[in-house]
């Protein structure tokens, strides 16, 4: 699938897009851009959250390029323009978050090392942060800094405690229901009601993203599978281990949304306090998708980002 352009969300100039073959039947889509400035500051790799796609970050790509960064973005397997893993393309599925780490490894080894400029900063959102936390505990990590928006440390709004949900998902997966869709409307993205949505308080950006999916429905994903939830609960459980966070040695800035109805800002704060080189800020009034928020909130994010990537120390409080 080529990159999708709409009048309100045009493709940034100079895009290079393609696919990487991961294994038989699985390939991932990626896109990259060079810096818009002669004085280059390195590379930022954007890693979208669940149910996101490259096109959603076109605005962010432009902002990073104007700061002097080259930029790369991928679509994780099971979503966006990458291979789907169930008969129904609307089911977002993986059986283990290690599958996402395989995507990451191929992305970095098969493409980034041949083209990017160091240092490399990673910018993951939500689910992607959970994946990259684990990658950061392993030898040979490719990144010099991490800036994470609304990292998926703990989910909120579940019908029961996360522990009970995890045990239920594990049991159902063991009995062969892993690829069945979790309860939820299969075509949530078709619900274009802005009022009360948990993602953003910015009406224009909300409908801009809806417009991309209306132009290219194949980018959309519905609710996750039970197997995906089981894998997510296992990945989040690792983050609670007191011995886990100190193994992450890469300087990290965790940016929490003050009005997040999807992940727990309190849990993000707790994790940040256990990191060897971690800072945390809370953007008050922001909903879950910080980079899709209104300008006043995004300006706070970019101020924190600019300070962090240039090495200025940040307070852990907002």
C-alpha cells in the first residue's frame, strides 16, 4: 500500500516508502524522510501505538524535519499497511509482543543502519513504548534517547481489575480463543462522534485522522484479539517487576496525558521513578494521543522534547 494523501493530510515532501519482509506471509510497511535542514541533528524513529498508521504522523514528521532530524516511521504487523495476521483484517493480533520486537529488529538492521544519521532518538506512543522498553533492556540497543508519549504501563477503564482481565485472557488463549476478537465494535473508527472521545480534544485533528481512514479503509483495525490482550498484559506485567526498570539504561522522557482514559498516568509516574535515567512530565488537559492534541498542549510537548534531546535536565513533576 502506498502512502495515502488527503487534502488535510498531505504527504510530506521527499518521502521514501517501502516494505520489509520479516518472514513468510509477514511484511511491514515503512516510510522515511531526510532532514529539511543542512545542519542535521540525527534521526528520530516514530513508533505508532495500537490501531495507528504512518499517515497519522505526517504533521509530526514535518515538525521533526524542520528541527533538523531525519525521520522514519513503521507500521507494526497486524495494522496500518502491514500484513494482517487473522482472516478478518479488522482484528489487531499478535500472540506475543516479541513479534513486535522482531519487526523492530528487521526495521533497524535491514533499513536504518544503511541510511540513518546518529544519534537516533525513538519516539514511541502507548503500545509501542511497551515494546521498546523491553528492547532497551537488551544488548546492542540502537537508540541514544527515548521520548515516550502515554506509554502503556497499565490500562484503565477495564471491566475488572487488570489482574483478573489478564488471567481471563490467558485462560481463553490457552483454550484456543486467542484469535477471537475481544468485545467491542469492529468498526470503531467509523464512529466519527468527536464529543467525549478519549483520544484528543482537538476537533480538527480528530476529523483529519478519520478522513484518512475514510480514504483508505484498509489502514483501519478494530478491537484487539484476546491473544493480543494476553500478550499485552504479559508485557505490562514485566514493567511492574522492581528489578526490570533499572535494566533500562537509555535516557528516557516519559510524557503522560493528564486526562488519559486509556492508560494510567500514575503508573507511568511510578515506572519513571524506578528508571536509572528517567524523567516524567504530565501534560494537563491532554487526552491519550498527545501528538494529536490541540496546539497549546503540543507546544508543551515540543518544548519538553527539544530540551530533552539537547541534554537539558527536566524535572519529574509537571
